[in-house]
C-alpha cells in the first residue's frame, strides 16, 4: 500500500501546475473578503482541548446550528494551521462522516484543524437553502478563525455524496474561503461563472445512488454522470491538453487533465457509493476501492494552498 500511495502522490505533484443541471450560481468576485484569523496567540477556550473533538454551536441565519471541531494534538496557537471542512451525506451526520473519512487521526498526525458541519438530514439545494448553507459555512469558518489560529490560505473542502456536492458547490460560491476541493461520490456541475480551483474527485462505476453514468438522483434531480461533470470542471479549470488515464490498481483508474489553470484529477474505481479506503462498507456489495482516498486528499490539499 505504501508503494501505491507513493506512486499516486507523485502523480499529484506532477499535475500541480497551474452540478446538476442549473447548478451553482457563484457569488460575484470580491463580494466577500477572505476570512482572517484572530485566534492566533489566544489560549484555547475552556471547552476545547488538543487532540479532542467538540460539538460547537453557531448562530447562522436566525437559527442555532452545530459542527464538530477537532483540534489537532500538536496544535500551536502561534502557528497558523490549515483547516479541512468535511461534509456528510444525506441521512448521515458529522460523527459518521468523521468515521468514514478517518480524518480525525490524520488531523492529529498532520496538524490540520478538522471541521465537520452538521447539515441535518442533508444539504438541501433549493436556492434559499443554498444561500443558507453557504452563509452557515462562512459563519462556521469565522467562528473557528476567531478561536483558533487558522491559515486563511489553507482552508479546504471535502465531502461524500451530498457532502461531495456541497464541497464542490463551495468551490464555486466561496472561492475566497476554499483553496481546493475533493468531492467523493458526487459533485456539482460548475457554471460558466465559476473560476478555476484545484479539484480531486472520486467516483465508483458501481454507484447506484449517484449513478456513475448519470441518471435521476433522489432530491437533487438529473445527474449528467461523473465523467461528464468532471469534463465541465476541466473546462472551468481551463484544461487544454488531452487527459491522461493510468490504471493504478486492478480496480482504480486515475484521470489527470493536462495543461490546466488549476489541478484537475479524477479517480474512477470499481466500487459503489463508498469512500475509497474506508473500513466501513456502505449500502452495497460492490468491489472495494483499493485506494487510500483520505491520504490522497490531504496530500492534494497540502500541494494546493491559495496563491
């Protein structure tokens, strides 16, 4: 497995060069400034502890909402830390999302702050809900940045299924916050107004909930298919070269889009609706994805801070 990871990471470094139909309507450039951190130099709040995960509340849009906050074991208030926003899927919750992604032990090892927002039953995408969800994420990032020393150039978004849609949505509407995105088992189509952003995406050919080849998706509507949507992201990222497809393992292909303004990578597995590499099987009996997705996501994020 270590040799596989090394080979895949090498691919990430090499390509580090510069939604559903009717999808995201991004905010106009410059509408919201980058959220600066005022938490640098502050002692930890009494409710927080290094190496621990805490449920926190935040007022957003007239409601009290919540998120999980994991402070890494090696947190240093004098040193700005990266942040990973981790979004759960429909019918899931932040605890389950942390479990399937295994980002908590990685946070302690690598030193990033892990933030897992609670979207309730799921991240609804009617226009009013889109606006509310985006505002909620902004409020969460502002709350974390007020209490912890956050590096505003290294805030990243990942998520599974509906959470994958949410992370890619933020890539369009909140580019002043999010430096790179990594949606798993679902992603939004970018509109023409979205700007280039580094993206690494994972999808299984046997996925029956967000069909790999496209189809109707519960709550969300028509999905054009994982490759079709990724090609739209390649267009958004101004890729002009011929994509390179490499068979990484018997069950995994890596597609690297070439000559892009922002790195654009897709991993296609034989698995179903699951987070590749997790020990938790979800909803199907398809072949496992022999791929360390979380490790790859973090290596991708490390390679793509805001410039």
